[in-house]
C-alpha cells in the first residue's frame, strides 16, 4: 500500500452518553457501522464526577467492585458483533476499578462464546496514592484540609488509548479520562496523527465532544414540542461521526432510527460545556471553534470544518470528592381547596420545630412542587411573606444539609409528624437520609501522574 495515500475515513459511534443511558442504544449503531464497510470504533461514555466518587465508595466496601454497574447490560447486545466485525470498543466503564471492569468483560465474553478477548486497561488517573501532605496543602484551601477525601482523579488524555488500540486491543477500559479522549484515541490509532498536530487533534476532540453525550446531539435533549420538534423520540438514534484524515468530519446517526441531526442540534451540543469557544481545554489540546463552520450536507448529515488547535495546557484538571455530611429529604402531599396555603403552613411548622429542637442553624429548603420548586432559592425564603401561585395539587418537599446523621434524622421525623400534627389533609409521606458528597476541581502538574496501559 502506498504510504502517501491517506487512511480511509474512520467511523466512530456512541452507545451511551451516561451511566443511566439505554442499554439497547448501541445495537442500531453497531449495525450501521458494520454496514458502512469502513474502519470503525464504538465508544461508551458512562462516567461523571459524582459517578466516580460513588464508585470509589463501592470499592472501599468491596475491592473487586467500583466499575460501571451496567457494564454487562451495555456490552452484551453488541460484543459479539463488534468482535466479529473488528470494531474495537472504548469506554470509561472502569470508573474506580478499570482492572475489575476488564475482568468482568473477559467473563462476559466467555459466557457469550466470544473468542478470547484482548482487553486493555488504562490507569494512572487516581491521585489518592500520590497525594502527599505537601501536595494536599497545594490543592486544597485551608477550610477543606481536614475533610476526608473519597476520590481524587485527574483527567487523562487519549495517548494510552491509541497505543492500546494499535497493539490490537478489542476493548479498552479506562477510568477518568476526558470524555472526548474516548473518540480521539481510535483516531490516533487509525490515522497516526502526531501529538503536536494541534489542528487535527482539536478537530478529533470536537468530534468526540459531539459524540460523548449520546442522543443529546441527535435530538434527545434538544426536543421541545411545538418549538423544536423531534420525530421518533422513543427510538432516537445515537450519533456516529465520519472523520477524515485531515480531521474534518460529518455527524450523522444510526440508520432507521428516530431523532434528527441538523445545524441546530449540532450547534447546541458543540457549545455544550464550553466556557470559552476559543479555548476548550483538554489534556491533549486546546480546541478553538471560534471559526468553525457547520454545514448541512444531507438528511441527518452535518459537516464540521474550521476547528483549530493550540498546544495542550501545561496542567491537568483534577476533581476531588470528599464527605459532605448528610442530606435529609421529606415529602408530603396536600390536595383540594386551599392546598397551597396548607403546604406553606406545613413548611413553617417544620422550620419552627427545628428551631425549638436547637437546629435553627440548619440550611433548610422548602419547595412546593407544582407551585414553585425549580426556581425557588435554597434558603426557602420564597414562602416567607411571598404570594406564591396557588394550586389544588401540591407536593411539599423539605430538604436540609446536615453535618450529622442525628440532625438529618430530626428533620425527616418532623416531616413524618405532619401526618397527625397538622395541617389538615397531608398524606403520602416519603423520607430519606443520604450521605452527601461534595466536590471541587483544581489543576495539577502533569508530572504528578504516570498514565499507563496494559493488557489484563
């Protein structure tokens, strides 16, 4: 083969945009990738900051857990097809335990009768082991230095993913990597781009950015009936990008599915989470979309060109999660004439009772679901002398951030007591106390980490 001929177009599909996504979404994506006849890859993005912290807590309880709990549900419908078609799978299924996830994938493959898999594990994002007291003081403000860290993870890039794929990995499992890196890794393996080819890296990163949230770019989160109509939303198709050697790409979706891909859906997702369109910071490159062009080139086909890149940042972003006390939640319903007034009275009763019980300092939020909740303030001040809209069908929600379990229990018990202590007509009480996680982000020197990959 003439080495001067650019590699063929690479197709990359997305099978999930978060941990709670649909388990069957990848099936039509893989079918479309196979029918295209092009080199292809499939990504699953299932990891968020809170998801990772919860995974760390699970791993504390069971050393073999801490990976994406729906891993097998996501993979089982498509693993055999991907292996047969030579479509590698890349995902952050690993969460707090990439090696544990890889073992589950091996076991799943054996159970499904798939040939022995080459599963690569990318590690090195977990900072907890390397956080010396001196480094902790550098990262944390003084007010947080006595907190108990649950997790500390840095966002890795695409280099190790690309290396593993070049060595023939069928599946690459990561922990915390930048979401677009899941797609950029297969591009590095396929096209052989230099890690200083800033424009191509930026284009590949933005293609990954459009893929990372699944159906958001194909009409899912876009839909607003009567204003932004989306056909077939119950069977919304998940996205596929077709990327060229120069980094330009077309966004489309799985064939014979619902949803839509047009300049509006792509523009919304392109701007998603971008604080500065000229400086989208990632571990691999600083992407600049200020001169990008988005062009409709066919039905459910949008071409993106003009993305530029600048040298990668000198630091990496890290997210720290730490124990944040307890969340107390209680709900009760009021219906019929004067329901709003009774619900407001109930909120005042709970607040007054907590003052009598020496919990006056608790930050308490009271929401009338069906009247005002989303737009209310966390201090719950709206009901103090404010004329809220009225409704005959109201759900009162009381929530408090508590330092201890005892405080949280006191809050939910006062909501429960409304059954007989009044006001009239309350019912359907539900209460819950939950340990809270708080988080903060910071930048760390790159030399604090040693990213690596290996076959399990």
